[in-house]
């Protein structure tokens, strides 16, 4: 059985975040400007005509700024070098070491349509792999351009009547991040961090006490769209809570129920080698998620390809 030692060295890390402050944050400044204009008019420094002109100009700029404040942009770029030191393959033949450079680029935009509606869009580099948004230097021949994909695109609807009761209720529709991973800790045993899901999800939250948070996440997501059969899909529900014991110390727990339904042979084939049973390309070209039962050399999440 071959052994592979993987080392990845990040040679550059650049993050870019551009956030336009919400319109509410300008409320105090708006009041100050209007008050100053009024004082200048009362003291005779500004005539009525000049006061009206400045007030009109300021109102127009405020409306334009208020529209722009609804958009928030973010992005990041990462480059790294990876080294693979091999021992030998299954037949005992020494394998050549491998070296490569990789990069990842993501650009996100979020728009606040109103107090209860938010639209999110994120573009990312990648190679049509659901488990990775990295691109390898030279992966496209002859300096061909690299690909950009829709990584996330969803609308989030907030229920106003629940927010008044020390809680929240949100409905997400579209392609979204995984609702069942926790911000604290990692979930690599079950979910890859790059996985996004197509479907609809509900997020319910409650704060019955100052240091106690409870939540319920539930969703229905499509695994594969079939034109002549039932669509493989996932239904999942998660219940959790977190109790703050002291500053920077908290205790939490969660439980999640997953039910995959209407799965077909292609789903199992993709889990083994990343391709459909008929040989067509699947969702994970770097390898599947299941080990080969004899040699154990199949694609395992986080395999030697370094995704």
C-alpha cells in the first residue's frame, strides 16, 4: 500500500473586506448636519435661498447614500505551495514526489432589500468540485482562463413577529452554506467545509435567558435532479443549545437527524470514486468519500489530492 506525506505551505494570504455601514449608523450624523444648517439660517449666516439649496442637495445625497448602504461586499484571495512526498505504490515501486501551487479566490455581495429580506451572492474559483474552491497552477492547458462558479446564491427572509419575542425565525431559499455545522469547533468527520447545498432551510433561535441560547435548524436539499425518477434528496433537523458559564467560557450541545431519501446507484458510485456509474463526471472529481474495501486506496475526503 502506498504512503503519501502531504505538506502545504501558504505563501500568501490576502483578505479584502469592504462593508458599507448600514443606513441606521448615519442617523446621528444626519441629525447633526440638519441642526447645523438650521442654526446657520437662524443666525443669518445663510439666507433662505442658500439654506433651501443646501438642504435640497444634502437630502439628495442622503437618499443616494442610503441606497448604496444596502450593499455589502467582501472577498478573499489565498495562494499556497503544496509538497507530496511519496514512499512507494502497491507494487513496491518508488513514486516520484509531487509539487504544485494553488490559489483560491472568492467574492461576495449581500444586499438588504428591506428590514426582513436579504439576498446573498458569492462567486468562487474552482474546478466543478463540490469539496474544493482551489485551483492548481497550470490545470488549464496553454494558459487558458480559469473558472468561476456560483458558490452561494440565496434569499433570507426574516419573520418580524418572532424577533419581538427574544428570538428569530429565518427562511433561506437557494444555494446556501451548510446549516448543520457549528461555528465552534470543526465538523470534518461528516461535512467538508466547502460544501454548499441547494434547497430551502429554516433557522429558529431563542434566548430564554441572558446566558442561554437555543436553536432549531431544519432543511430540505436536493442531491441530484432526475428527470425520469425521484430526485435523491436530504432532509435534516438539528436541535442545539449553548450556555454561557463565564467570560469566554460556554457549554453547548447539539443533535442532528439526517435522512437521505430516494438515493440511486449514481449516488453510491460518486461516493466511491467521484464519478457516476456510467462513467460521466460527478460532483467530486478528486475522488469519492468511501474507501475501497480491499486496498483502501479510493478517494477519502481530504485525500492526497489535497482538496
